[in-house]
C-alpha cells in the first residue's frame, strides 16, 4: 500500500483535514492501482489508463499542478497522451493537457483527443465573458493575493450529449452524463475493473451544490446520479477530490449517504416551498441528521448544506425570496442612515453589534455592522469592529466558502 491508499484508509477512519478542498494544501502524488492504471492525487485528481494507442486520462487536473502532474505521469509512463476526458469544465479539471500536447508536437505524435459533454464549450465561452468576476471569486474563496482565473481554454474535440461507450484496446470505458455540480458533468464507469471515476459528484465533503458565488447547480439530478452509481456494485470509487474509497461496502455506503444528504434537503425544502414558506423560514427550519454530517466524506468543509437550500430555492423558485421590500429595494446606504438615526448613530449600531457578538449572536451582529458600515462607510472605528466580527465569524465557520467570504469582508474593513 502506497501513500495514497494509506491516506485513503486513514481518511475513511476519520483522519481528515482540509487538504482536499484547497489547492495549496492538497497531497500530490501518483499510485498505480492495477497494472496499467494509476490514480493521481492533486487539485483536482485524475486517473490514467495505459492502452496500445497511448494514455487515457480521466480529468487532467489544474493549472496549479499541471507541471507536477506531467512529471508524475512521465515517471510512470513515457507513452503519448491519446485521450483526455473532462468530467466537467471547471478549471481545476481541464488544464493538464498543455505539456503533453507540447511534447506531442515536438515528437511528431498524433494530437491529443479531448472528450467532454456538449455543454462544456458553452461553459468556456461563459468563462471568457466573466473572466474578471471569476478571478475575484477565486481570490475571495481561496484567499489569494490577487484575482486569478485563466483566459484560454482547451476546448473539446469530441462531445457527448447523454452517454458514450469507448472501447480502448478491449477495455470498456463508459461515459455517463448527469447534471449535478454542473450542467456538463460526466462520470466514468470501468466495468471490468468495477471502478467509478466520479469527478466532482463525490469530493470527500458535503456536496458542492450550493456554492454562493457560482451559477446554478442541480441537487436532485446529483442525488439521482449517486443512486445510479450505487446500483453498479463498484468495488472502487475514485473521486474528483480526496483519496479513493476501496471496497464494495464502503463505496455503497459513501454513495448512498451522499445521496441521502441531498434527498433530505430536497424533500424538506420543496415541502416548505409548496406550503408557501419564505426562503428565510426554510433556511432556519431545514435540518440534517447529525450522523450524516459526522461522516468524514460529508463534513461541510467546502460547501455548506445551508447554501444548498439557497440553491434549491433559486432553481425552483427564482430570486424573489418572499420579502416584498427586496423586490425593488432602496439603496442600502439610505436604509442604513435611517436606522442609524433611530439608533443614536452609526457607531451605536456598531457597538450593539459588538455586544451581540460577545453573547454568541454573531449572525445578528453581522446584520447590524453592515448597517453601520453602510451608514458611515469611512468610519475607521466602525470598520475595526466590522473586521473583528468577520474574523470571528470566519474562525467558527467550517466551510471554505463561508470562511473565504467572511475573511474577505474582514480584509476590506482592515483596508479602510
């Protein structure tokens, strides 16, 4: 057993940290699982299959680790890269082909074939339109010093709409499409090896299905995809992030419980929506079993189930959340200035927020400090309090998404 499978066993026993959800902390390495079949741990992972035509990649990893992945693969095999399959178009999955294609050109080899879902190209087009915004999201989410997002993308050469079966020198590779984290998601089934490559439909964290800074995600279809995988009787699960899961019982449990988490959120949210509840009421009513959230592969270390409820509302109900004042709202500053007058001044609001924080009401405190900062946006004392509140909020937050947003708010105030 190598380092990756050793980590896989420790992870299953609960010895997990945040390394799987941040590109600068992830373990990078390669381990051969079968003869001619390797798993590469990176941000994101990939799997590599040797065939007579060359190598086939399931995902290609990110620009963060493209050079190291190239080195690891070349230490394992000198063969040309023949085919690369994107499980979806997120940038941490599609930036590993460049060095292999450069080598192919230098050696006079046949070009690499890239396969993806047909919606992947439209995703890349959208990334071009929103390049600046996506850079800001990455800066906020991962605490980068500067906005960071690529501008040039390797578009697919071949696409699929639903399913596609490849015969790679007698090895069957089944590509199956289900919406989930994205609308262009593909997962891979290797029936002879009883192995599933899930892409980001499984990431050793609560499903990334509510990300507050990203476009629509699909919880119901995601849960259905997990159930389809569960029914296959796989003996090995290779995730988009985090270590493999080895053993049929473990794979069945992990897929089933990830589906159950989503199904639980979907059922409660839609039930309350159908009864006419407002979004805020649903957010504070939906509950998940503690036993699910305690699983090492379902902890809310990246996304948060609270955010998934938001996403379900947006998917099925639009953006109006039930508060008529927010349909055509007044400018935040005007509302804040009125409240500041009623409260005895903006600094009084800020100090009340400070007091609420001291008695464990950080969520309420954050509302008040936003009113205070909007009322007097250049007041350094208010911003000092605001920075302290959001540093405290980030410290108690489990999800990387939440930590990133709260920490960015603190930095903004520290800069005033």
